[in-house]
C-alpha cells in the first residue's frame, strides 16, 4: 500500500498522541493529541487573515508547530470550508475558521477538517478529534506514537 487512504475495513490503531504531518499546509510534523472526547479537530493558528483568490475564500495563518516553542513559525494558506461556533472543554464558545487538509500519520493519509484557534497556552498544537478518525482509526489510550514517528533533524552537509 502506498501513502494513501487506509484499506476499507482496516482501522489503524493510534496512540493517545502521534506525530502528524499536514503536507498541503507545509507542516512537516506536529505533535497531536488524539482526543476521542473532542468531536472536531483543532489546529493552532494565529494572525489569521481572510482573503479571496480566483473567487475562492481562503485564510492565511501562522502556526508555532513545535511544542513549547513560540518562536518557530510556519505560514500556511488554505481554502475556507466554513466558520463555526465551537465549544471548548471549558464550555467557552468561539467562532472559528474551518479548513480541510490531508493528514498523514505514518503511511496513512486522509482528508480531515480542522478548526483554527490559538493553542499557544496548550500542551499540544493540534487535537485530532473523533470525526477525523471515524471509520479510519481506533485509539489505544495506554500507548503513544504507535504510527507517527518523530522525524530526525537533518544535519547540514550530511
């Protein structure tokens, strides 16, 4: 099987946290909390700007992809799917942009929707919610990094 969707009927087993990439957004890797308590997936995003390109509504946003690092930034662009009111775990409601991107965990890849919200004060820059995992994955809450592996940093000249 190439890097593509999982085989129908086969569910990938994820740990409670996984290394994930979002290739369409230029995010090589981000540590995600696999959260079956969250219906919607959330991605750290700040300085969000709406714009139109060829009549298509889009957003440009920045992300700090590395946990506990508010200096490293990536600028991303994506088509807008929707704007939705989302209630966080504390019961607070927030109007968020919704985007769609391919998610890649190890050799598995599929499209998923993400809401954009500031997660600078959160331990994980991404939550993978149950809607994105439906019919694709199950979670072993006692294990971590069952599929997504941290990519080794390349040394210059190597």
